[in-house]
C-alpha cells in the first residue's frame, strides 16, 4: 500500500505471532506509514493481512525488499536477522530487530524507550528490541534504581507459550483439545523447537526456556541478566533468573526479589513505580487486587502488584510483574522505539 505522507515501512516476519502484532500496533498507534511492505519466508508469500482497511499481500523477502524503505521492523528469528539486517542497513533503512542476534553488540543500542530512549542517539542503522521478559523487568526496576539504588535482583518467570511463537500457541491448543477428548498428542515444539526431546505443556510447567549453558543456567536466563545490565547501564548489577514456561497463551508473569541500596517503605516504592511511565500498580491485598495474565493480555502497560518487604533482609522487597509479551515485550516496544526514532530524527 502507498498513499500517505510518512515513512516507508517494512515488517519482516509479518505472519508470525509478533509480526502480526507489529502490523496491528502500527495501525493502533497511527504511526505515520506512507507505505507498508509485509515480508516473510516463501512459505507464506501471498498471504493477505489487514492494515488500515486494506488487505496487504505478504512477499517473500529478497535482496531488493528494502529498497526505498525507511524503517524495518524485524521479527523473523536470529538467522533471518543476521542474513537480512545488513542488506536492509546497506539499502539505507533503519532496522529495529526483535531477535537476540545483535542485542549485546556494543554499537547496537538495546532500547526500552521509557528507560534508556536516550541511547538511541548512537545507532548505526541497527537498533535492538530486548527479550520479552527483560522489557517488563527493566520497566519496574528503573524507577527503583533511580530512587533507592539496586543491589541485586532474583527473578523467576512464568512465561506464556506465545513467547515461543505461533507454533507453540498451536501446540498448547492442540494438547488441550486432545486432553478434553481423552486423547494425547506427541509434543514437538516445547520446551525448545530444535531440541531432541519435547515435553507436553498443557496442564504442565516446564523449567526450561532455550538451551542450557555449561553452568546450568539457560540462554534465556543469561539474556535476562545481560540485557538488564545493558539497558539499566549497570554492568555489575547481580541479576539471577529462573525462566519457566507455563500453559498461558499470552502474558508473562515474574516473581521478583530485589535488594535495594537503601531501605524503603512500601508506600514510597508504590509511589516510585506509579510515577514511572507505562507502569501500572495493581496492588491491594485487602481487595484481593493484583495483576494476572488474562487481565493484562492486549494491554501495553506493565502491571506490578504483590509488593511486600522481605521478612529477613531490611533492604529486600518482593513483587509480581505481568505484561503482554507480544506487545510490551515485542511489538509495542518496537513501535515505541520507532516513534522515539522518528521524533529524534524529524521532531
Ligand atoms: N513471541 C515473543 O513474545 C517474542 C518477544 C520478543 C522477541 N521475540 C523474537 O521475535 C522473533 C519472532 O518471534 P515470533 O514469536 O513472532 O515467531 P513466529 O510466530 O514463529 O513467527 C516467525 C516469523 O518469521 C518468519 N520467518 C521465519 N524464518 C524466516 C526466514 N528465513 N526468512 C523470512 N522470514 C522468516 C515467519 O514467516 P513464515 O510464515 O513464512 O514462516 C514468521 O512470519 C524471534 O526472533 C523471537 O525471539 C519474540
């Protein structure tokens, strides 16, 4: 489509769980799109996807896909990003990449706009979007860092299957339908699609996201550590994660323990979180109020609840974070980066 003033935009991975949300988010945010090119692999070339009242045809990505494109949102996995990001950047396009391929490269800014949008000033055509679990974590940590300082962070995640893409959503649905019929289907996607062994996710919980490293942590857990340190500009902050897949379609939850540099009262902590953009405090034990995934699905904010002081460590606090992984953790963070970039470039 081509009909308005604005930016020529491409979405690579447009048929995926995140890519579809990127297209919807561009429309919902009224991002100034002059033309939109939807790209994927040859498998889904010809698929029609709606955007702004039109049906757009998905094209197989090729060497000329980024000619004349100002801005590309990538969400097609690490190997596609490694193949196509240099092509797009050479064509003069700014790439916002959702994969983990470039996140830790020193000259690639890794951005959650509310936290470190200022880092966007230093990009060389490539900007990275963090891991979904990291994006929501840093949004809750940054206001605490600003007011009280951070000493250490221990986080356990409860991650939705959509974090592993459309095939994992389909796998949960098929397993649940089979369970209702009293049948079973062999798992093939989770915990890790390219692993030798798969386990059921319906009515189950899997303490593995991504492959294991030599010290027993997984790559997902390492990403949470490294990306949190990079986004918060806190390279020595101790961040330890345990990442767990749960049979939820949409919305990652996190149980977080933080030791602050300075002791703080819970009302002060609530105020600091409330004052931070896009963070919503949903926390009232008397009214049984706290965030949960079905409440947060489809929302772009990050919800925090269950705030309480540790009973043993004066500087220790516990809380619970929930956010829509396909939005805050992916599509709407990418579009927010695009908006920050557009504002910086053209005012
Ligand atoms: N899901 C999340 O919450 C989340 C959060 C943050 C980051 N991410 C990252 O976002 C990326 C996509 O995740 P997803 O959950 O949307 O996965 P998905 O549902 O499996 O979708 C993958 C998309 O990439 C396309 N694709 C795959 N290989 C390609 C290739 N070689 N060339 C061109 N297109 C290709 C697919 O096209 P076809 O339809 O043609 O196969 C599809 O559009 C991953 O890097 C993931 O780590 C995901």
